[in-house]
């Protein structure tokens, strides 16, 4: 029989958080699966250099869209979550929209007038200059989508947001596949269709879920600008630094090696990014609930919720990193051409680095709730500095493996520092005992799979799926033998 305290503070006992996490998790999982299935199309039907261009466009859009948003996509959740008056909500939101649209105009103008030098910076070659204006419009569409999604997130419409994210991803992938495979379009033409579809989706969401429900009201005078800007503006350099910490290695690889090495690294990163599924899903649904607990003064509940969330995160993440390290290379060989294959160490260090960033990502919410955004910038700047130093040293010496190691080291510093700082604001205790049990269970699973691997050769997708499913079953069985099983706890809370 569960005690009242266990039920009170278990994050998955809260129906809305549990349901939102499961729904959003399924949505993101489906999107990641479809994204990975599109990999053979891109790597086998377009030139390796163009795949590198596509990869660079995606990560660069992530950087500039954060600049355009000026931290408003986070500020919307922070400040509109507790406002019930439609007029006040509309005034604040549309004031932010106006600023984002103005920033978008500036970015697109720069993209059109300075395409050649920007092409050399982003793609390492002026031959791809025509992609720069398209990149400008792509990142604007991404920024606007994030802003309208943030509004729905602030209203705790997580399941609706999950649906829209899935639609956005499947439309992007579907148009790319149809354009290249069926219509035989060039990559530039296919991306143009994607950008147009994203803008239409943004307009649909705005009209259906925002404009019709709260109307269009614009005011500059009545907006609490000082409070909003003090919170959001530090997030702009912070988001730039965080983006750079995660993706600056691509630019080092591009300019120290070449764009084909970027494409190889991008494929390995796409595989390792599966680890990011867990913290992105959990963090996306967790933040509004932590905000509610914090705003009501329940710091004990905040700490316990974060503790439980961290346990579940590690339970899912550690075995996935181990499986990717051992079976990632066969997976890449099955889905792509040999030109894209990297060694297992690259996948392992990327997976471990992304996993470390997940710990940072979950714990950063406490720092945000304590309004210590400037401290976030300080920590992330140090992490970026370490990353740049390691990339500069390692990439010329050991190639893309050096970039993966640099990612792991810099993200490890971020995670350690931010967890330590968070303890100053809540009584958070890192689940070391649970982590040790998870590592032991993962090690046993890998040892059994390696023994089985002596008799099962992985040459096709069917054999790979069998081995991965078997590993999952073994890991689950080991956990169920534990008297404090994670799976049993999760089942009891459903």
C-alpha cells in the first residue's frame, strides 16, 4: 500500500503530468522514428554534400530562431500560465508577436543581401548561396511555430501541442520524401515546400486556437515590460551559448575538415539524439507543473517531483546509450551508405553527452524559477568555452571523435554545476543509489547481448530489431527482480 507522501509527491501520480508526458512522449517518439526512417532517403538519393547542407540548415535555424524569439517562448509559459483574463493575455502575447515579426523582417533582409558570405560561414562554400534566403524564411517559420506552441503550453494544452508538433514533423518529412522520391525535385525545391507548409500550419494554429478564443488586442503601455524583459532577454545570449555548446562542433568540423565529415557526424548525431527524446519529453511537460508547485510555495513538492523525474530519466537513458554504443554502427550500415559510417566511440560519446545535457536541462528549471537567468548564462558560457577549447585540440588530432568527446566533457560540466547550484534553492537529492542499480542492470543486459551476439550476426533490420527487443526485455526483467522496481512503480501510478 503506497503511503500518502509517496502519492503526493510522485510526478507520475499527478494525472495531468502523467497523461501529458505519455501523450507528448508518444508524439515525439513517432516523430523521431519517422525522422530516422527518412535518413536512407536523404543519404542515398542526394549527394553527400547536400545532406551536409540540409543538416547545417536545420541546426542553424535552431540558433537564429532563438534570437528572433528573444526568449519570449519561455516567457510566455512563465508569465501567462497564471493569467485568466483574455484581454490581458491577448495584449501581452500580441505585443510579443509584433516584436518577433519585426525581428523576422530584419533576419530575412540580411539573408537576402549577404547570402554569399553567410553561405561560406554556414556551408563552407559560396556555391550554396541560394539556400541562405530560404534558410532565413525557414527559421522564421520555426520561430513563429514555437511562439504559438508556447502559448498553448502555457494554457496546459500539452496534448494539443503534441499533436501540432507531430503534424509539423510529419509534414516536413512527408514533403521532403514526396518531393525527392516521387516528384524528383531538387533539395532546394523540396525545402521551399516545407517552409510554405510550416507557415500555413502556424497561421492555422493562430486563428483556430488563439485568435478565436481570446481575440486580437494590442497594447504597449499596459504590458509589464520590465518584468518580462528582465526574464526573457538574458535567455537570448543564454540560448545562443547553449546552442553553440551543442552544435559549434559542426562548424569546427566544417572548417577544420570538410562538409562530408559534417554529414558523417550528422548521421551519428541523429542516432545518438534518440537519447534526447527522454529529456525533451519529460522536460516539456514537467516545467509547467514545477512552475505551479513553485508559485504556490511548495518547494518540497518541487524537489521531490524533480527527484522522481530524474530517476525515470536515468532509467530510460542509460540503457539506450549502452545499446546505441554497441549496435549503432550496424544500424547506420543498414539505413545508410558506407560513406556515413563512423566508429562506435563517436556514437557513445555523443549519446553520453546528450544524456548529460538532459540532466542539465531538467535541473535548469529550478534556476529559471528562482529567476537566476544571468547565472544560467554564466554556467553555459563556461561550458561553451570548454567545448571550444576541446574541439580546437581534439578535432585536428582525432577527427570527429574529438568533437564527440568535447560534447561529452562540456555537457558533463554543465550538468554537474547546475545540479550543485539548484541545491541552494530546493532540497534536491541526486538519486545516486538508483543510478548505481540502473548501471548494474544495463551492464548485465549488455554482457548477455554480447554473448548472444557470438551466435547471431546482425546483417539486416530483422536481426537488429530482434537483438534490441531482446535487450529491452532483459533489462526490464532485471528491473522487475528489484524490490523497488521502476516499472512496477510506474505501473502502480497509471
